[in-house]
């Protein structure tokens, strides 16, 4: 007797059913297929019971994947409640539940933020770091060339209080400031720098327009400063006055500007999700970046207030600046990379 249409011969292997999207149907997708359950398992493996190990951005990814996996579990519980894959997914959802809701009710500790959270938030924003750097250093190049070709016109961009830095100094880079004035000088400097960084971040609420303008103007002024100093014959002195703190300071301003640009992008282009949801996910790690960067701007301000005025030699000034900047960016790469999770079982 022939088999009826659509039936299978006795003992024949039946191919797993597939979902409407072409993926394996509920209960048939094992580890490594990239579904919500597997992504959740990888995050749980990386967290090892402590969500703060994932960093600020990772915690929000954990919450997102938990909700996606919980929704998938609800569907599977109706269609294949006794499937081993459903039971496995249920274990993952239960394991994630406590981590998700405990992490959403608390912020990272100070130690976790300093050692991992801040650096991962900076590292994860690499694309906008490149954009912020371009907004800073391309105008700086324009300002440099402008000051070298037309120093009289370019000098009008420099605030009068700072024009002395471009003039030849009989005592080189030693400003001759007493210790008390150095402390006041440092305090004013890092307060100014922190203000610039917060402005660069806050400019994100304009869709990043104010952020981009602040970065471009800051870069243009720096380039004009450098060009006027070279034109006046005090390029070496200018480098000795700026290099010790300037490399770290510019790094911090670029990082804060990148945070502002990221906020602006989330505001203008939330994608398929609601703007409120995207901003709620994007804001905490970006705020972590700005607050953490303020601490490094304090370091730059202290360097400018106490180290720069001592009249370092040119190699020493460049060495101090390069060491501070290299330390910062080395930490971004070293502490910013999330650990690779072990393969889920």
C-alpha cells in the first residue's frame, strides 16, 4: 500500500521543522546558532555571577538578551513544553533573572567603574572616537597653516589673555610661578577643561551639532596657537609649555566629544526601536565616560599647573606628555576589551 501524500515511510528521519524566518523551529536550535538563548549564555559565562564584570554597556546587553530569551521561552513553552531545548533555555532565563534585575537596580561600584566600566565604555565607542578626533585635528591643521600663511589675521582668533604664549620668552618655558600660584593655576585649568568636556557631551542634545562645533573650534585655536608660536620663533617654547599636559588633555576632550556625538546619533537615529529605549540604554555608559574623563582632566590640570611651569627641556616635556597619553590609551585597550566568553555548553 502506498504512503499517503505528505507522510513519511516507517523509520524515516523527519527533518526538523523550520520557523517562518527560515531558522530552526523551537527546540531544534542548539548551541552556537546565534539565537537569544545562546547570546544570553555567552553573557552569563562572561559575567560569572557578577554582572559588573560585563561593564556598563554589557549590563544593558544582558538585560536586552534576557528579555528576548524570556519571550522565546514563552513561545516554546506553548509549542514544545517538554523539549530539552526548552528546558535548557528555561535554565538560562532563570540564571539571568537575578543578575538582570539586581544589576538594573544598582550602579557599578567605584572600583568596578574605575578598573573596567569606564574603559569598556570608552573602547566600545571607537567609531565615534575617530569622528571626534577628525573634528578636532583637521581644524587644528587648518589653523596651523592659516597662522603660518597669515599670522596677523590668525592672531585675531587668539584671546588676548593667551597671546603671550606665542611670544619669545627670555627664560624659555619656565614661568617662574611660586608654588601657591601654581596650585591656583592648576585649579583654574582643570576646571576650565572639565567645563569644555561637559559642554562637548551636553552638545549631544542638539544632535551633536554643538559638540562638533566645540571640537572644531578648540582644534582650530590650538592650531593657530602652534602656528603663531612657530612664526614668532618660539615653537620650541610653545611645545615645552603645551606637550606635558596637552596630549592627555586633547585625548580627554576627544573622548568626551565622542560621547556627545554618540548621544546625538542615538537621538537622531534610534533605528527600529523607540527613541526613549535607545536613549535609556545609551545614556548610562556615556555618562560614565564623561565622569571618568573628568578625573583624567584633573591629572592634566595638575600637570599643567605643577610640571609645565618648571621649564622642562624639550625632550622631557614631550616624554612626560607622551607617557601620560600612552598610559591613558593603553588602559583603554587593555581594560576596555571585554573578555572573550568561554563557549557555552
